[in-house]
C-alpha cells in the first residue's frame, strides 16, 4: 500500500484497534475516531487521504457523518459495515460514499480497495492517463 493517512471512524474500539494493527504497517498513519462528530472534526484538522467509515454508530450514524463530510471535502470514503440489507449500499453511495465493503473483510481486499480509492483521488481530471510505450 502507498504511504497514506487513513482515518477510521467506528464506535467499536475493538474494530478500530484491529484496523490500526492491519493498516499501520502498510500505511504512513492511521487516525482513529470513535464517533461521527469526532470523525468530522479530524477530517477538517488532519486532511486524511482516505476514510473508512462504519454506518451503525450511536448518535451520529455513518450516513449523517458521510453527508456532513461531503459538505466540505471530497476525500474518498469507504464504508465498512456489517449492514447487509437491500438498498443499504445504494443509500450509502447516494449520500457520498465512494466504496462499500461488508465486515468481515480480508486485509488484502481492504487494502486493495483503499489503494484504488487513493489512486483515483490523486489523478486530477486535467491529467491525461499514462500511455503505454511499447
């Protein structure tokens, strides 16, 4: 994984600890927020390269958190949740999420999705795609 700053927003401290252990060796920094509001504040202060966001949190849930972050930032947001109900993926994408994975997920799959989101966000629309030199 490229060296990136990842913000994990999840009220489950066990999950944030696990993600920190999985992602720290592969990334430059893992920042943790255990509530939606804390995640919004850290997004403003720390400018992460990508956010991992849970949907099911007390108080400010993941949908509201995602919508609030979209008011001021285009940072890629990956939803990582155990919620597997019809329409949930579409609803999450509609409020501004960029990707959606179900818990549990393998670390390899998670890292691949994060890399893809970071790569996409670093390519500006004015930059032409690389050309093959054969």
